[in-house]
C-alpha cells in the first residue's frame, strides 16, 4: 500500500482547492471535511460492493448464517446493500429456504430498479392490501408474469428454477437483450426441462448467467433457494451493468475505435493492436504503465527482476515499474512476457493498483476473491469470461474504461489500518484528468436555446466553457455528456454521451405525421403499429444542429431524421433536432459568385450569403471552398436560416461516371456506371469514423 499512502496528501490538496473554488467539484465529486484530509473524509470499510460500504470487522457477517466464505456471500451482500433483499426477523438470511413466487417478483423488479405502478389487480388470489400486490400487478402489466392458471397468480407457491429463468428472460427481453435459446451445451437433465422453459433456461446458460449444479444438471423443477436466487440475480445485475457500459450503444469495431480514440485523446495509452488479438503479459504491462502514468518513472538501478526480464529486454521498463510498485508478484522466477494474460491475473493487478487488495485478502486472498472484488466495485466489467480465459485488446480497453471510473482506496492518515474509499479516480490521481457531467449548451456560434454564442473553437458544457479542437462537437448539442479535461487547463480533451441520455431517432420512412405538436411515427419498418410523442412547448428546437424558434410542419414531415433527446432520462424530451441533408454533385462552381450548382437539380447555394461555411476533407481536416471541384460529391447541411453550412468533400479517385444520387428507404445511394452504391449517412459516418469517399468525374464509396 506504499504507493497509495500519498493519496492522503492528494486529498488534502484537493480539499484545499475546493475551499478556494467550492463550485468546481464536478470532476471527482464533492468531499466533505475541513480541508485537513482527516476524520470526515474516510468511510470505514471492509467488504466493498459497488460504491457501498459496510463496517470494518475482520469477521464480518451480513447475516448470522452467511459467513464471508459462503459461496453466495458476494451476491447476498451486494443485493442487501442495494436494498433488493433483507433477512429474516431472527437476523438470518435463510440461505436454504425456498422463495415464493411473489418474493421473487419483488426481487426481480428490485434488480432492475423498476418502481411499482398503480395498476389494476390482475389476479383473484392477490390481496390488494398485501405488500406483494403492487409488485405482482406491475410485473403482470409489463407482461413478465401471467400466473399459473387463468386469473390465478399462485401466491405462496414456491418458484421453481425453470420458472425463475422464464421470468428473468421475459424481463431481459423488455430491455432489448439479444438472447439465444439454442441448447449449445446441454444440461444432463435437459429432458426434465418443460418445453415452455427450455429457451429461457438455455438463453441464460448461453449468457453465462447460470451454470447448473456441480454434476452437470440443472434441476429445473426443484424449488429455488434464497441463496441460489441471490446468486443468479446478482449475475443478472452484473450482466446488465456490463451491457449498459457502452456510452454510445455501439458494439464491435465501432466501440473498439471509440474506446481506443478516448484513451489516445487523453494520452493514456497508445493505439492498441487488432481488436481481437490476444494480449500478452508484456503488452498488458505496457498499457498498464500508461494507465498509471509511469512515463517519468526513474528506476534506482538496472537489475534482472525475472530470468526473462533483464535490462534492455522488451517491456523491461514497464515491467520494472509494476514490479517496484508491488503490482505484480515478485515470487516467480519467470514473468512470461510473451504468454497470454488471463482475466484472473488482470483482476489481481487492477485491485492492487486501486488499493482493493486489502478486501480481496480479507475474503480469502485467492484469485476468485480478487475477481469478485474487482467486478463488485466496477474495477473491471463482467466480460462473461472465466478467470482462466485470455483477453483481447478489446477486453483490455473495456477493463481500463471501467477502472478509470472506479474510486481508489486510501489508508487513513492516522495509520490505524482502516481504509477508506476516496472520491478520487485513477484518471485524476495519475493524469489530473477531471470529468464534467452536464449538458452541451453552446458550440461556437451554435446554441441550444438561442442564447449568445462563443468563438468558433469554444464549447460550453453546463456553466463551464472550454476551448477545443474536437471535430464536430456541435453534434452533441442537447446531449448530456462526460467531458474530460486536465486540471488547470481550459482545453477540452474528449467528450462522450452520458448513459442518462434517452434518445429516440426516427428516419424519414418511420415518420408518419406532425401537426405542430404531436409527432406520429411507426415503431419499426416491419409493423404498422403507430406511436406518437407530444413535443413539449418548452422543448429546445434544433435544425441541422442550429437553434430555431419554431418548426414548420413540413420541416419534420420531410426530415431525413428526427432526433428526440431526453438528457436526464426523466421521461420528458428536452431537445428535438431535425436533420435535413442534401447530396450535391457539383455541376458548376463560379469563383466570382462563389455559388454551388448541383448536377441533379438541387437548389443552388450562394456561399457568399452564408455567415459560416465549414468544409471538411476526407482526412477529417478543415479545408477551403477553393478546393472544391466540378463533379465532386458533397454532403451539405444548412441551418434553418440559411446562414451556416457544413460541407463534406470527397478525395479518392476511381473509374466510373456518377449517373445519379438518391435517397432510398433512408439510405443515401449513388449510381456509378451501372452499379448502385449505398452511401452511409454522413452523420453516422462521422459518428463511427467511416467516410464517404468519392472523386471528381468518378466515384468510389468506402465504408
């Protein structure tokens, strides 16, 4: 813990800075106290679950029948701290007792944070005056439960393991989870699983949320015990946490590029190798050294620390840093820099880096203890892998993304062997990076609410203004974001949409009607089911990312896309953005008039009449209007007032003649000779770092 003791001083410095600037607490949270770093800054902890803490006692029992070595201890403790479960009146949990159907419904809604609703009673055996009635009726209204018979819920009946699986899967489907009910790896008692439950059981198995019994069976018709129920609900909660970690709802390569871009922009790690490549111990040491900012580390001497790690060998400096700070084991004679690193090994190292090893040691000090503590405290996400599994570069990025948000543990200044969880994250401790959580109000001359703008390279988030060279930052207008910046530096380094945003995006073919206040739309392309949203009178209105006072009904009816943003997920849309984009093939460009003429009869654009014209090259760099040439293919968005425009220009060359451009079913297309190419929508293109590339007199589309 030597490397963490200096955090006490850091806490002093930070609290003193708060006393000088009490409003600047957005980055790492507020800290109570008098500026000394003593007393009130500490939360006495022993077993840590999430951000919750309990009293520091070596022999901590959360219930009289649940010791720290109980196989479901972590699950039971976590759900207790979340308020999902409680004990019996005698102080016990009743680990082996069965769970009734109504008890399970209450716990299931609690895991997902679902509030009960005032709905009509659905079942004849449900007493409206009993504690369980709101939970059962809410679940029934959601389609989660249907009863054991028509009009009969089955109050007091014990829930079976297969029925528990069915109810969980029904809720996961409500959360739009992708589920695979195929029996890829069957249980030995597969034949005992009822037909109605098989898909649910195997969907949970394929997600890694259930493993069955030690003998390979599932025991579908056995009653679920309270310990079993706690364990599976805990696993479900971890799965949902890992599922929702994505700040953009992107997956695969798109998310990989964004996470890599984030850590590069913050100068934490270099661009990693291929997404699915297996990470070696040496490579992990390199990335971790960047994570803990070991750039200026000066070793006391050059010595051989492992037989295969000698001065001058690959990754020597990085491994030496980790070795000197106690992050890696010193007892082994061989490090194995070229060997793949496992999830369990990473869990141990990350717990040590953040100080949570004291809790892992209290829980037994084995690899499973480290893994449990790391996942419970958001140090690493639940990757649905075993502790012996190897990790890809994508996995490492996800781990660093999770760990960068976790709080660090410090030993208190009185040296009483009591540890505390500070409000300090690794981003601040190692890199002095602060995070601001607020809404983007101004981007240059563009404003969310019609208020005064800033200079072209400035952005206002909440009440803070920053200079930035982030491209297309105006696309975040109206969104709640996490903004990353370095302390005492007014330059914005990186932004990402916050998870609190609830966004409804409707492409043109889904928009049904708009009468000035009520927007009607189809739920999806395959159904005729029509829905509607009433736009509040106080809603912020944007047209192509520029403020407008009002919309014409045709603006929305003819929009390429309508984006409704609920920035705090309170059920009320705060902002609506209408996107209308024009695709130009330049027919004529007169230098004196500075006017764009389209080859396919789009309205001409007089560039001299515009207040602001931003032209992007395919290298993501600003360029000049003078670089536009005849037959270039452009994507042009103008504001409602026809005062500003953003133009995306092509540069690659290929053989072929552009015959036609069109929009079909919401997709931009271009005909080149006899072939038709899909053009990824330019807005999505920028979001995913994919570019439309076309050339003069000819065209090539690269996505």
